[in-house]
C-alpha cells in the first residue's frame, strides 16, 4: 500500500530578498520552499518513518495469516533395504505428501483483520507526525536564521554610526574642543555593541547548522551551509477560534494517532480474549505414490504398506477450558493499556482549545507590539539623526547622543523581534491546527 501525500496550505510570510553571505561558508540561496522540500526528501527521521510504514504493511500480512489456509507439501525419497519373500532386497522410492488446513471458526479472525488495518494506519500517522515535526523544526530554523541575520545587520549598522562618532570625538579631542572623557565615552558606547553583534552572528550560524542537520546536509570541512533567501514580514491574521478548534480536532496528526492507538489496544484485547472461545479447523491430507510395494515406516506386514494414492479429510475442534491466568491476565494488561491510551487521548483533545487560545492571544499581543514599535521607529530615527548633528556642532552632550542611539536601536530591534515572533507564532498555529502535512486520501 503506497500512501499519497499532499501539502496543506501554509501561512508563510516570506518574501524574496538578496542573499546574504555570513562569515561561514554559505551555499546557494535557499527559499523556505526549498528548505521544506529538501527536508521532506532527505531528512533521516522521515526516511525512517517511511521504512516503518513498509514494515507495518508486512506486519499486516502476519496478522491476516490466521484467516488464510495453511498448505504444506513434502517429497520423501530414498532407498528401501531389507528382504521379504518375493521382493528385491533394495528398492528406490519417492512420493509426494501434502496437507491443507483451513480455519473454520476462530473468534480471533475479525479483530486480527482490523488490527492489521490499524497497524498500517498507525505507521501512516507516525510518518505524518515525523514529517510535521521535521518541517516545523526546519521552518523555525529558517525564521531564526533570517531574524539573526537581520539583527546582526542592524547592530553592525548601528555600530558603524557609533564608530563615526568615535572618530569625530577623537578629532575634536585632538583639536582641544572636548576633554578626553567625551572620546572615552564614545568609544565605550561603540564597543558595547561588539558582543551583541557577535551574539547575533553565532545565533545565525547555529540556525544554519540546524537547517543543515534537518535537511541532512553532510557537514564536512568544505561544507557550504544553507543560505536562507528571504526576509521576515508582518501581516495581521484574523481567525475564527471556535471553527479552527473544531477543525483541529479532526485534522491533527497526533490526535489521529492517539485515536488509532486506542483502536489498536482494543483489538489486541479482543485477540487475546479469543483464547476463551472454541475454534475449529478443517484439514485435508493426502499421499501420492507413483509405485506400489513401498513399506510404511514401522510396518510389519504387507497389509500396512502403501497400496496407492490416498486422501483423508477431517476437522479439529479445540476449546481451552482452564485458563490459569494465561489468557485472563493478558486480557487485563491489554485492557489497562487501552484505558491509559483513552485517558491520554482525552487529555490531548482537551488541550487543543487551550493551545489555540494561547497562540491566538500571542498573535494579538504581537500585533499590538508591532504597531507600537512601527510608530516609534521613524521618530527614534529622526531624533537620533538630529542629536548626532547637534553633537558634532557641540549643541548636544554625549549622554543625549547615547540615549538617542540606544532608543533607536531598541525600536529597530523591537520591530524586528515582533516580525520574528509573529512568524514563529504562525508556524505554531499551523502545527496546532494540523495544517502542515496530511495524507491526501484518508478514507479510514
């Protein structure tokens, strides 16, 4: 059975921008679609889940084997020695022997058939879950790379402005227009951004490594790390929380998997309980002998020899009367496992509404935060530019310049962080509502 897959719609707010080359060796620019497709194709966890799906198909055959007839054929051959009156002392012989056994009544058959189907469905949903987890990881790593790359750029640009101020204060100090404290203060202010720039660079490299790991890129000495192509953007989201909660309960992979585990445990219990009930099987055995005069093993007279081909029919009936806990104890353990699975399913279903409500509130809070920073960015930039100009002419103090530059950097960083958190929240929303990945044809 080969499952069919289809991508569900993803709310991705990523636009194209020029590629960026960091301090590490970067490969060709990759969009989010490129990252997700490569992850789907090469990720080892997804590949292992696909292999498990194939194994489940084989396990399904094993569970169905109880229904099918059991047919055996063997061909004994050899040399018969010894002497009887009127016979040669040595004779070569060979014949065919076959048997066919068909279950006629067994209460384990229906649950075995259902359990085999559920086995494949479980493997399908486990594959879905692996795909969802790995795509979500890749998506978050992509957003993290874009965020830290842009954050590094903002901080480096701000550091450039402060370095210009250091040079200006140095010239003014050399000319005797300011004392050494002004030059020292400007230097300390500029150097204070060095660790922030380095932190952004390391975070960007870590995100690249996470992408490479998720995409199964082999990291050698000359490896070229993924180079995310795009930029974070912001777009207000309006959702119907109640409708999305109802849809998530039907669409989420982990909930589907939990329901299947309950079904599987129920069928396991029924299969074990079938040991309480009688079973009947029909059998047909036969021997085909091309020659006569062949002695049966252990025969003492010719009347016991094979006289020709023969077929025998019959039926076997079994019923276990005394259990001694062999079946009953296993049934109780299976029932306990089923009840545990049911409790976990109820907890998971109950958490969906709370999780979606939390993400919905986060999106609303991020939207308000984004509006606040967007409104203050232009003002902070204009103020910083005016203070910079006044500082050069001696009309502003170094403290005023530092406060203006810090405020401008905070508004830029806050706006960028709001964009990043917005995209992360959207990714979490898609995961919580089950939109990532699902089988195109799920008729079960």
